[in-house]
C-alpha cells in the first residue's frame, strides 16, 4: 500500500501570511502611518473605546478604522458617526484577519488621503486572531472587567503577541470578582514587556494614558 502523503496546510498558510505582513509593515513605514491591531473577545468594549478615542483625537490627527467582522456593518457605521473614516472588512466566515485582508482595506483608504493613525478592530475572538499577523506595527489586547482576571492564563498566545493590555470597564470593578493586580501579574507572566493600562471609555477614567500611548506611537511613525 502506498504511503499517504501529509501536507501541513496551517504551516504553509502562516508562512505566506508572515511574508505578506512584513511587506505591509514596510509599506506603512514608508507612508509614515501607525497601524494598530486591536484584539479581544466579543463585548470587551473595542468599539466603545474607539469612539472615545476618535472623539478625543480627531482634531489632532487623521484617523481611519478597519472593521473586521464575519458579517454586518454595524461597527463601521458607529465609527463613521463618531467622526472617523471606516471600512468594513468581511472575513468570509473566518474568525480572524490576515495581512492580505488588511492590505486590501488600507489600499482603499490610501486612494483618497493620508492617515496618521489606522486602527484594525479585529474579529472578536481570543484565539484565531492571535495566530495571524495582520501586518500592524503593534497589536494590543482588550480585556474587560466582567471577563475576569485569569484570561492570560487561559489564552497565553494572545498576551504573548501583543505589546499592550488595556483593561476596560474598570469603573464596574467593584461589582465583579476582579483583581487588577492579579490580572497584571498573569499578563506579565506571559509577556514581561507588556504595557498595561486600565480605563473606562464610558467615564473617561484612565483614558489619558491610552491617548498618550497613541500620540507617542503616531509621532514615532512620523519620525518626530
């Protein structure tokens, strides 16, 4: 009986995506645009934080948002209403965004004007998005208080590949069994260099640190 040939598809797909991601990063560097990939589970407050961010920074810099979803354009419309340009990216049923999908969205943005800050709101999921490099300059993960302080233990890769953790909905911490210090300890166990910020997009608590983080990254991308 002939030996069965085995093809490792995932490895091939990831290798191809890595190449696309590096090319996209070079493209963004050339255009001096900061591209940020935001990941989290559904309901963590990504869109709410983006709306607060746009409101605070739209007079300082040109902002665009790429909304990745399996279906619908609800979030893209919300971003436009907040005052930033947005493009909806449908992933065709996939639970993550690839570098080539990101590239297609950015090409649409750059047809008309230059952007200082482009943000990817990735598909809500703590597993798949962490495996696929989008070509972003940086990736951050959002973790809301109601989700608990142990997510870094359960989803290690997500915290290993991100440069910052943003703890959202910190204003409701008194009503949940959530330990911020334990959350920080768990995240640092996975990534000793991860930057940690806690905030509430609703009340504005801690939002300044997030805004300053973005300002510094945009300035660096522009060579200032």
